[in-house]
């Protein structure tokens, strides 16, 4: 059972909290989460969350919420917390609202924008030295940036997924919760003009939520 994946994990993280206090070289991102975990969700709270979003969460993630914590210590700057505010459940963190929580039950699209369209857009990106007037450049760039956003930041790209982690400098990771990629982690480096891509192991296998978290935990324990 997936809940067996998490036996002892909360205690291991709490042990790291004590060890990191005396470590002059903290694990990357731990300065933000300090190895603190949110309280776990109760079965009733999880049921309420899933009823609100209209879909059952991937099993590894839902058992994490029930036995480890509803966010906190984790890869990079930590696992985004899921919290109830004003009677509604939401994920909190830098960029969490990039997800459309009203469309989480829709299948996540494994295929992104047409690469030829992206390539042409990049070629069309205006360069300041090509303009005599800075205002003309600003106008051209604003028009290009609008077209770029319509392609690369279209909300359709991330239906069926939640932002799970922030790596800094607007790089993020998503957890797919609907569709064929359900339960897997995807990297989001669109800030560097790169489409979302599935996170993979060194052997090319897709990284599931449990693999993502437990690999981080093992690395943190080794580092400290």
C-alpha cells in the first residue's frame, strides 16, 4: 500500500530539523522551509478537498497529505501547502495560483505548443539595437511578449496539474493529478523560454511524487 511509503518519514524530517540547526551549509532551499512540516490532513479534510476540486488526488500524494504533512519541508523551497481559507481549499506558494483550480479534473496535456511556432516566435523577438527609438522598441517588444504569453503561458497548458514546488528564479515543478501523466512531476522552466517537461530519473523513467520526495529526503540526510 502507498501509505507504507511514508512510514517514519515525518520523524525523519523532524530529525533533520535538529541536525540542520548546527549545520553551517544548509541543504538547498531549507532556509525557507527549515525542515518544518504542516500538520497532516484528516480523512474528512482530504475528502472535502477532493470534493471541491472534483477529482481524487494521486494515491502517493494523498497518503502523503494524510501521514506526513499538508506541505512544508521538501525539495528545493519545500512542498506547497494546501490550506483552507474562507471555507475553500487552496495551495499556497510562489506561483501556486498559476494552476486553474477549477479545471483540475481535466486531463493534463502531455504535448505542449508546436515547436515550430515557438522557434519562430523566438526568432521574431525584437532586439533593442534594431530600433532607433526606444519607444518603438518597447512597443514592438510588448506586442511580441503578448504573443509569446498566448503560446507559452496559455492556461490550457497546465490544466489537470498543481504547482507543487518553487526552485527559485521562477523555475517551478508541477504535480499532474489528471490524465495519463497523473501522479508524475513535471518541470516548468518557461521563464527560460523552455516548455514544461517531465522530470525523469537518470535511467529515463518518469519521476512520481513519492520518488521525488523520498530522493530529496535521502539526499538531505546524506548532506547533514
